[in-house]
């Protein structure tokens, strides 16, 4: 093949290019690009520092030729100038699953001992790299330090509880607990940075410890820099096995910066009860009077005695030391009929011994209570205890039933529930009640009462208010008092003031004359609800089951926002995250979906309200259209975009994927009345993929627009060669000034032309790519080995530029 003049010229310089390793031209494109930040590594003492420490970290870049500096002025106000980094070599880094070797710059700065910067978390130290040839600089603000010169300081920590539970142990006085106990601690700290909070770890004490079972409250705040926190924890019933041993409870203090401190409190865990069981002495089987004297002996190691009467009533008796014996004495009030007694010895921690032998004592010849029936304000009846709700002005019509051995005088004392009642009221005999008992029947005598709760009654609302019933046998003088009748007074139930959704007001719609807030699956709703009630605290529950079929899997978060602005008003916040499959099944109504909020007070006051929601999981129909379409090439870091979103869109969401940097940015653009959007999106050097979505008010996305690839060109002249090159690879060229004409020719080392491409710009060319299939102009596959590439470009003004690079072809 005859050699062209250009081929001869190339052959003349081939030897020189090979001897001088012409491949040195390959990095020119990389060195002309802006510096690329690869990452950082914080060294000793770490990201938490204080005045006087040396902040030391590595910064990694794509080249070892940059001038790298770090600005410590955010961390240290005395720092007068950026600190220069020192290249220390190429270090292997494994940021994911691929090992990289990156140039490393070491940067260190001694924080002044007089630094006035306040303690804070996340103080940025921007790192800047400057290219020595282009002087282009890139700053990355990702290195963060936390300054903590005034960490929390522990003052006191103590257990709040029964004084009898404090026990000398190993030179210390430790508090004794047992499985199932409730433990309250108070810990006081001095701090400087806010917010400030504490965390308690009971894991050593309780095998089933979970952090969400600890309750924290502010017990006192004597100054702006001191707080006492109350910490409550209930041990699991199976927290630890038997035995007595000290266990550590660690309390950590954390401030708003990175200040940390901790204190460890030792407590004794005692699950071993006294050995043996109590013994009753001289108990009769039958008595004629309700007062029953009892006495007996408790086992060694007992602290007190727990007496259980009729499997329900518990009494704690003190023990009396008599020599080496622990004795108990008391007088019990028996109920008519059979009375069952059993006792347990308890140690200081409350561990129970084995029970005593059960004893039965029968009380003879006293009135026996059978049942009560409430005719007004409700028709409830009870053989035991049942609470009935009342309010001032209600009529109480009550019947009580007693045994039929005699006609009794029966009184009901309404004074506990009515401050205007002056004395117990005598019941009037009424219709008796015949009751089947086994194979026979009994007649119970009835006595009726009527009482109107005074409208001026000042008794406070409350639950479990007992109205005593007393029956007296006129023949014997024996009396029986029953406390089976309980009422709940509720004159001031919680009053709903307002409930609202916190956030964007736009997602409200009107459906069938109701105003509904629109949500979607996977979304989050924040509510605030305010209530008036003098009976505090309040218990609040929000039921999202009608909106989210997975509600019990995803419980809401409730918290008290404000209880101080008014003594009777409390405002609560509710945060709920809807599950991804919350609602709704195909064909099911998507509105109105009720969220029921129920509030109860310390008595029996109950109130509620309902918030209506609409579920919208459908995005706008259609796709956005960009007009005009983005260009294939761009030079600036920002690209203007224009277009129209589909109907139903509230805004446009632009997704920019920086393919060469392996990162993505999302930009939200507003819409005008014609659903038009315009704005700018960021471009990074290399290939950027742009796509646009319409987004409705609750965040549902439409189908995406067409994807556009935009190449950001940052150099006047650069081209890239694969190393090595295979059949099908491309030769890529780029220029921000553009060419009117461009040619690329491959020669072998003898100067023979192997393949040639040529393009003419209409208008200017800014980027070109030539794909080589590994064949020559005649279609023959060339041999593997070294080749030369000659590129010639002509600018719009006619100036020419050319360059030769070596390439290696492999099959």
C-alpha cells in the first residue's frame, strides 16, 4: 500500500513516540478534568475532639498532583488560614466491594487551647483541591468534627424507694430489687450543650431488657445548666434466676454536641424468699362475731407478713421479734359465711415464702349480702363489683338483696359520692328475689334506695368510689358492711378542642361536604389534638385500622406537646407511618376513611373525635414533556430545562443521574397555571441522564418522561482511548469550543493507513465518537499489537490542531 504524506510523517515520528512511551499522552484527559474527591478517613483522636487536640484526617483524590487545603475555621475560630495537605502516597481503600488505590493527602491541625467555638456536633471542615495546570478548584464539605470541651458532668444518682431495701454490701449501701419490681432512679447532671438527655441500660439486671421499656421524665431543673432526670423501669418477671448478687445499671448522659459521660449504679437482685412458711396459732373453725383476733409465727429472714383474706383482700402485717422468733398479731373483720385465710412471709425485697396452711373460719348469725341491682341511671346488676358512671343530678334507684334469716335494717351511705348527703339512708323493703341454688331455691330479701346526686355536689371526679351498704340484725345486733357497690363520678369528661394535620395544607379536599386530608401508602401523617380536662393525666389512643390494614404492625407514636400553657388543657402529637400496603383493595372506597381518637381521664371520663382521610395512591396520568429537548452536549455546570407536566401534577420532579460520578440528584420545580415548569439542574463532568416526573400533592409520581443523555464537556481539547482497545470499542473526542471539521486516522508502525473517519460539523461538533471494529479499510481484521492514532481538528475560524497517540489493539 502506498504511503500517504501524512503516513510518512507519522512513520518519521513513530520511533520517537515509542521510545518516549507515547502512552504518557493518555493521562492528559484525566489531568485536564477538575479534581475528583474520592473520600476521607478521620484518624486519632477521631471525629470527637476538644481544644488542644490535633485533628488529623486523610483526604483521597484521583491524582497526586493537586494542591489540597482544609479550612478549620468552623471548628477553630482562631484558625487564620487553610491548612495545606501533604501527599503521602497511594493507599488502598475498599469503599464497597471493589478495592481502589487512591492518592492520599494527610491533613492535621492543632486546635487552639483558646478556641472560643461553642460545643457543637457536625462542624464542617471543607477540603479544597486545586489543579496545578487549569487552576480549577473543587471544594467538598463532607468532613465533620464534633467539638466537646464541656461534656456532661455527673453530680448525683440515687434510687428512690423503700428505705428498708437499702442493704450494706461490700462497703457500699445498695438497693435491693427483685424480678417484676418497678425501679425508679433520679440522676442529676451539669451540662452545657442542648438538647441534653440520659439513657439507662438495665441489660445486666434484666435478661429481657429493651430500651423502649424505660420511661424518662424531668424531675427538676434547678438551673439552665443542671437537670435531674427520673428514670422508671419495670423488671421482667423472669429477669434473672434465683440468688442475690450486685448488678450494674449504666446511665449515659448525651448532650447536643458529642459530649458523653456515664455513671454506673450497683443494685442487688434478690429473688430468694424466706425459707419455710408462716404458721397460724389457735384459729377457730366458727365464730359468732365479725372481729377475729389472729396470731402466729413467721420464718427467719422475714421482713413482714402478707395476709390474704377470701382470696381477694390483702393486708400487710408487721413482725414482732420475740427472742429468736418473729411473731405476728392482728384482728380481722370477717364477712358473713365462710372466710378463707392464707399468709406469706416476705423479705425486704418482697419475695414471698411458701404459703401457710389454708384455714377456713365461718362467721355465723350475721347478715349476708347477696346482690345489688341498679335500676337507674342504668339497669346493671352484679353479684360482685361493677363500676357505674354517674354525674351530678343523676337519680340513683338501687335494690340490694340479703339473706332471709331475718328482716334487717339496711343503710346505704352516699356521702363518698355526694358532698351534700348528710347521713346514711335507710332502705325500704321491696319485692323479694327467689334464686335457684343447686336443686333447691333461696329467697333473698330486697331493700330499695333512691338518691339524687346533688347538682351542687363538689366531690371530685374519680373512679372506684365505694358506697358502703350496711345491714343490721335487730335481734342480735350483728352488722355486715358490704363494699361491693362502686361508682365513678364524671362531671368533667375530656372536651375536644381541636384536631389538625400538621404539614402542607394543600392535600385537603372536600368530599360529600366533608373536608378530608389526602394521604398515600408509605406516607407519614403528623397530627396534633388538644383537649380540656381538669382530671389529668389523660390517656390518648388513635385508631388507624380503618385506613391501614396493617395498623397493628405499624403502631403510631404519641407524645405530649404542651401541658403548661393552661392547667386544664393538654395538646398531644401523633405521628403515624402508613404501611406500603395500607389501603385500599381493588374496588374498595378510598374515602372517607376515619381515624378515631379516644381520650380517657383518671376517672371514667371518656371522649373522642374522628378525623376523615382520603387515600390516594395514583400518580398523575401521562408523562412530562421537555420542550425543547436538552442538548446532547453542554459546558456549564447548570442546564436550563423547560417543559409541561401532566394534568393533576402539583410540581415537577427532575432526576439527574451523574453516571460517571455514580451519584443522583433530585430537583423539584414549581408549576404555573398552564402546568409549565422551568428551572436549572446541575451537571457534572461526563454523562448525565435527565428524566422528569409529575408529582401530585401527596407525592405520587407520574410515568417518567423520556430520558435524555447530556454530556458536560469541560475541556478545550480531550480525547480518550481504551487501554487496551478491542473490536467494538470507541474513540471519544470532546471540546467545549467545537470543531467545524474532525478526522481520525489509525496507522500501523510502518506508517500505513489502517482506518480513517471524518466528520464535518453542521453546526459545530462538540463531541464525537468513532467505533473501530478492528478491521482495516478493506474489511480485513488487523493483527493485535501497537498502532498510532492521528487526530486532526479544524476550528470554526480555520485554526488546526492535531495530536498523535499510541494505542494497543487486542482481540
